[in-house]
């Protein structure tokens, strides 16, 4: 259970100190104000303990008391001896020694009975407006609690010390025993110039202490601004820049202290963070590209699958009437004697043969595979090469550069020769019979990757997205049907493989085939 020290009984927060919490106090203030306070307190304590004015006063007071006691002893002794006149004789020389300016022995009525100045004897002092009296006595005639009064007289500082003459036992023989005091003794001790100077030193000291404290505050403020506040602010600005995505902001100049270390550590952290963010951004871009590519391929596959189904259906439908046309033309040719009719029937058969081959190609590529799932990759490539060579002069100027990893042998793919024949013939056409076809194969984890690269002009960008569609061709009608790559695509797809056009990098066209590994190497089929 929380005691809720900062909450009032009603549970509401008390205002008051709350506003301090939101108040931002710069570091320089946080450092300089407590230090200044501390310096002030220490200085004040020091001054109060070693106050020169106080020390001077206590010294003078002791001196005055000593003299007072001497005067009292003289007066008392001579009085008891019945020689009051001797008092005056004893006091006169005191003027020249002991630094006493004036000694007055006054009776209870304020009349000077004895003094070190004989002219003063007999003078009467009154409380009523006599400045000599009012300097110590108040209006009612009472003396201040202090027996020592410091006053200025004619531009000089003078101590006035006074004490009552006690009506002692011995005195009562002559004096009225009911009286406590028989009079007063007053001593004036002037301060010399040095002492006067010392008195004003207090004020000067206080002033210089104040100036010193102000200077200390300003100095500490300036130092903490330069050494602490400024570098921290710069670090703060750098942090804000990093927050905004700039990972190489201007850091404060490195210093050889803790702040410098913090600065360097922060700089290293920012660099690592920047590198990490950059790596992650690249990774995101790569994955986005991959995602886009796989989406594109998925769409392409769906489109090709739909086209394949439609084409196979159409081909199947065409197949039957074609068979009928072929049989009928043979029948007509058999029963007719007319050379013209026979020639036309032969023409019909030639055209129907062409359509029939086309239909065969279409239906064949869409047909499910026979189940034999082992082809030797190297043999398929060699056979396809021989087939292309049989094309005669068309492929004579083409070099084959074949390099298959020795481990790459068995792949699961029927009609692989047909795939390579189509790819090689396309390359021969693109290079116009002059160039090089490079075939490379390497093992992947669960498949074999084959790359077929030619030295032709490459595929035009606008054609790239239509390459695997049936009947897409850029060749003349007599040279191309647009079914070659479509058949390759279907053959590989049936076996769980893929064929794609690699991004062009200023070279010729490069096709990348991914062939699944054969499950049962014993099931050999080419
Ligand atoms: P065809 O060869 O009958 O035109 P294909 O499906 O084999 O049909 O090829 C389709 C099109 O792809 C070709 O017309 C050609 O424009 C392009 N093509 C295929 N292979 C290459 C290649 N190696 N270099 C440049 N273009 C090619």
C-alpha cells in the first residue's frame, strides 16, 4: 500500500512543489548556485569567527577594564585612608601613560570630584541634553547594558568605559549605608589611526566578500558552461539528429575526460546504429524485391497455366476434325484420276500435317509425364547439342562452352533434351549463327541449377514478360511458332522445376533452370 506522502488526505495532488518538476534548470545553474551558497556560508562563518572589529573591541574592553580596576583601587584606597585629595594626584599622571584620554570620578549628582584633567574637577554633568551624558545614558538616565560604548568624538573613535563606585563595607563608615553606589567612574580611551582603520575594515571586508562570492558564482557558471553544459548540449543536439535519422551528426570535439569518453562511446554507438539501420533497409529492399518478383512469377504462372489449359483444350478439339480431313483427302486422292485434284489433295495433306504437328506439340507439352524420373543432365545437353548441329549451316558458327559440376548427374525431368534443343535453337537464332553458348550447372540443396547464356543481343525488355506465353514470337512466321519456351516451361513445371529469364546485365539472354534431383537414379530416361 502506498502511503501517498505527496498526496493530500482527499487523494488529490498538492500543488506547490509540482511546478518545480516541469521546470528545466540548466546544469550551469545547478552547479554554480549551490557552490555559491556554500562559499557564502563558509565566508560568513569565517568572518563572524575572525571579525577584526570584534577582536579589537574585546581587546580594548579588557584594557579599559584593567585601567578601571586600577582607578577604582586608587579611589577606594585613598578614601579609606582618609586622603581623598591624593586621588587627584594619582590620577593626573595617568593621562600621559596608558593611552587614557580622560578619567572622571563623578558623585551621585553628576559633579566631577576627581579627574586626570584638573580643569574638569567641579564640573557638573546633567542628563538633560548634555551630549557627554546622553552618549551612554538613555533619556531616563539608565545606562546601557554594555559597560563599553564606542562613539565618535571630533572625527575620532573613542571608547567610553564606565562603572559604578560600589558602596563597600569600608565606605559605609562615612557614606550612607543605604546607598548601593557612591558615584561613577568614566574612562575615555581613544583609538589611534590604525585602530580606526581596522574598524572600517569590517565594512570593506563584507564588500569584498560579496564581490568575491559574485565573482566565484560567475566563474563557476562560466566554467561549468564551457566544460559541462556546452558539450552536453552538443551531445543532446547530436542525439536529436540521430532520432531524426541522421546517423553521422557533428559531435563535439573529443576531449580527454569522462565527457570525451561518453562522446566517443556515443559516436561509436551512432555509427553502429547507422550501419545496422542501413543493413536493415537493404534487407527490407531485398525482401521487397524478392516478394515482388515472386508475386510477378505467381501471376505469370497462373496466366500460363490458364493459357495452357485453354490451348490444350483447343488443340484437342482441333485434333479430331484434322484426322477426319486427313482421311477424307486420302480417300478423294485414291478415287480421283484427275491430276489437279490429286495435287490439291496432297497440298491439303501437307497443310494438315503442319497443323497436326502444331496440335501434337500443344497436346504433348500439356500431357502428364510418364513417371520415369531420371535423366542424365550431361547426356541430355550433349544430345541437344548434336540435334542443333544437325541444323546445318545455321549453327555452324556457334561454340558450345559446357562446364557441369562432376557431381551434377541425375535430374528428374522427362523431355529434357527437348528443353535444351529449344533453348539452343533460340540462342542460335538470336546470335544469327555466330557466337557462343555457355552452359553451367551447380548443385543446390535440393535441386540443380543450370544456366544457359548466349552472346546474342539479349531479350528486348518489352518481350521479357511474354516469353513463356504460347504463340509469343518476334520471329517471322516461317521461322517461329512461339511455342518453344512455352513447351520448356510446361516440361519443367510438370517435374516441379522452373525456368526464368535472368535479369539482363548488358550480356546476351540468360535462362536459369532449376531441376529437381532424381529420386530414383535407377529409373533412367532421356
Ligand atoms: P520462337 O522461337 O518460335 O519464336 P520461343 O517461345 O522459343 O518461340 O521464343 C519466343 C521469343 O522469345 C522469341 O521469338 C524471341 O523473341 C525470344 N527469345 C527466346 N530466346 C531468346 C534468346 N536466346 N535471345 C533473344 N531472344 C530470345
